[in-house]
């Protein structure tokens, strides 16, 4: 019998690539760069360059993940 031990973490099972893709689809690069002031979203942005930067920069990744969680709660993601 399954006890339903479902993770309460909204990021559980979601890749960083999926997070960035959903944010870009919902906000676009310009708005994302305005909302989250990190260069990988402002200067010549791409999914790949953002992934590379965020994977090696924990403070920036935390900003993106927090923004994503807030957007989820507010129903702002496509």
C-alpha cells in the first residue's frame, strides 16, 4: 500500500533546463533579465549559456529557483 510520500518541494523532479525554459516561455528574456538581474539573462541570453552559468553559480541559481517558485504560486507560468 502506497503512503503517498510526495515531496513538498515544488522543484522536486524538475530540471534546471525546464525551469529556465518555462520562465522564458512565460516572461521572455527581456522581462526575465529585468526581474532577475543576472547577466546570463541580459547579455546575449540563451538556454545553454544560462544553464552553464547557473550550474556553477549557486547564488544565481537560488535567485532563479526562488523566482520560479513564486511564479508557480502566483500562477504566472504557462
